[in-house]
């Protein structure tokens, strides 16, 4: 028995050792594959960035009568005006990679070492003082460090995203412009790319001139631009088109389509030839016309732009304005573009103007509130413009919305039905 027991133990030990060796071998192989995968991903990213830069060079840098510093980075090219220590234009390509990129904000604001004349710096926007306990106190000058080429456009590349935080890509923007109106335009262009599944040329910049006001305590005496522009161009042979947006540096209450102008008219305003290599035929199709409806701007068929705030009666607000009314009672007007009834909870959910996952304002009618309706809201209201009155609150994703408890809170907006 002792012999058999010893033999069994030896065989078990041999098998365990063999299995452990195989496990270690496969684990090592997997680790190697993951390392190789990461290397390939990095190499592909570099190739994509190189391809974008070559595409920008191929169509040509914007031409300005003034001698600008050309700063070439991995994800963007900057025409830098040394007199103002700001970019006259920033050129980048917005690709479908942005739809699934997951790189987070780096917030590594820094001067651009490629600029020989020197860029703006932190002290142009605020003062930072370290307290005895190691924390910092900030004394802001009232303006955001506003991106021209937005960091979110590069969330598929850690390198390009980090470069977007160079001060050469920053200008003084009012908070309500940078965080609301300008951000909405940036989101719109990313939505176009997501819908059309193709890359587009993007050029962004401020309108610079000597009569602009100075930014208070800015160490470099930065000017505060009053107007900003952003251009999107499809230079493909099958569907050449382009449009420009010109927006004031403040909260913009109108629909984004209200700020669309032709690239040709923007060139007359700025003195910049944005696409000097275009043929006359291309120029006629891309620069001389601007058709907002030629671009796929919505999340799905049926989605609409928020109503023009200036065309609404006093005391009424569109769905974009709802975010500024959080915590207060207000009347919001918009189109019910999606309506859903959940049988299990007996609740109704309505999205105005933009449907999930791009919703900008939602209405929740819970079970108890639904009982106060004489009709089925998800059926009767879908596709109609409505006005809804109540307290506006943010959901867990930061989207403004309203809980409706009685039928009288919702009325059909007769002017558009």
C-alpha cells in the first residue's frame, strides 16, 4: 500500500507540475499578445495622425496676408499670430474614430515649445497661489481658456488630445460661450461625423484685430475676441460641400443653423484664403454656398433643432436654454421626437427635439402622474410641439428634464402644429 500511495502522490505531483507549467506558459503567451496588441494600436494611431497631417498638407494651409508662425503638431496645424499670441486659425481633421474614442481630458495646459515667439501662459487667465497647507487659491480673470480645436475631437489619441492643451490652441472665451454655445457647436460637428461615418476638414479661429479689448490682468495683454468661426468641409469628389459658423463670444440663444455663413463670406471678413488649393469648380461648390440641411446633423430621423429663442414669447424657453433654468420652474417648448411607455412601471418618457442617446431635455410621467391624464401621452403627443411647465432638474447623466404629475402641465404648442 505504501508503494502504491507513494506512486500515486508522485504521479499527482508530476501532473500538477505539468499543468502549472502549461498555465504559466499560456499566461505568458497572453501577456505577450496583449503587449503586442498595445504596440500595434500605438503604431496604428501614429499612422492615422500622420495620414491626417498629410491630408491637411495636400489640401493646403490657409493663406494669410500676415506672416504667421506655422506650428505643426501630431493632430493639428496652427497658424499662430505672434502679435496677439493667439492662433489665427487651427486646422485639424475630425475622423469617425472620435465616436468610439475613450481618452479622458488631460488638462495639461502648457506653453507651446514649437512657437519661437512664445505663446500665452497660465498667468494670462488667472493667478494661482499656494497656501501653507499645500492647496491652491485661484484668482480668475473672468474668462475660460477656450479650445479652438476641441480636446474631445481627439479622444481616440492620447497624444493629440494632450497637444490640444497647448496655449497656442487657447483663446479667452466667456464661460457661457465656451461651456454652452461653443460646446454645442463642437458636439454638432462630432454628431455629423458619427452620422456620416467619414472624415471632414475643420478650421477654427477667432477674428483678431487691434481694436479688441484687452483681458484685464493678462500678463501678455491678450485681446478678447468678439467673434469666433468654425469651418467644416467635405472635399470628396462625390459630395463636395462646406459651411462656416460665425458666433459672438457670449451665450448664443439662436439655433446653430442661424450662425451659418458661406466660407467665401468668411474669407472676405478675415482676409484668409482658407483652402487655396481648391479648383474653381470645387470652390464654387464648397465656398460660395452654405446649406445646413446638406449635412446629417441629427441623431435619428425626426430629430429637430431647438426653436429659435428670440422667436419665443417672453417667459418661454427652448430645450437648450433649459440647462440654465435648473432648480427653477420654467416653461419649455419643443417637439416630442421620441415617446416610450414602460408597462412594468406604467411610466412614460418623452424626449424633446433630440432623441436618445443625444437627448437634451426629457419629460418623465410616473405611474401616479399618468393616472391624471385623460389620454395616453406617449401616443397623443409624439411628433407634436408642446409647451411643458414645471421644475427643471438634472438626471444622473446631467441632462435637464422635468417630472410631470398632471395633464394641465402640458399643452400643445399651437403655433407649430
